[in-house]
C-alpha cells in the first residue's frame, strides 16, 4: 500500500526499523511533513498536496496522536518508549477517531498492528 513504489519502500524501511526489537533510537515527534513524507509524490515544499484539505487532514491526525499519547510536538523520544506508550494508550478502536478519513483505515492492518503490540507489551 502506498502512493508510489518509492513511498512503499521508505515506509517498509521505517516499519522494519520500528519492529526491530534490538534497535532503539530517538524519534522526533512532529505535526508536520516527516521522514515518511520525504518520498511521497503528494509532498509539496511545506505541506501535503494530495488534494483539497489533505494537509489539514494529515496534520489533524498527527495532532490527535500527539494528544492521545500526551507527547510534545517537536520533542524526541526513544523508539522503545513510544512503542510501549502506544501499547498502553491506544486501543485498536481508537483509530476510528484518530485516523478518521484515512484511506488505509479500512484495510485493518493498523488496528491489527495496535492489537499485536498491546498483546506483546500488555499481555492482553
């Protein structure tokens, strides 16, 4: 899934790094264009240009995640902390609100991912 082969490759690399339990590294949380956006064909100079309202939609989802996890926009956190925090504070059904309107939500893979990390970290 993705917007271009380059985007899929970039996203796959990021997902692989996050799933690597041996790797821990800082992640800067931003409600803005980020590393994933760097190869997206819809990336403009300073905003998402996928269509009318797309930048506002993406920024709103970023803000919802930041709020849900009680993070600070622009702050850096270790990956291990963010994964555990996500397991503790996000339930699969929370994505219906956080990711409302996301074209990937209907595929169910994100909800499955949240369920998986909750099971692993919380033994639910």
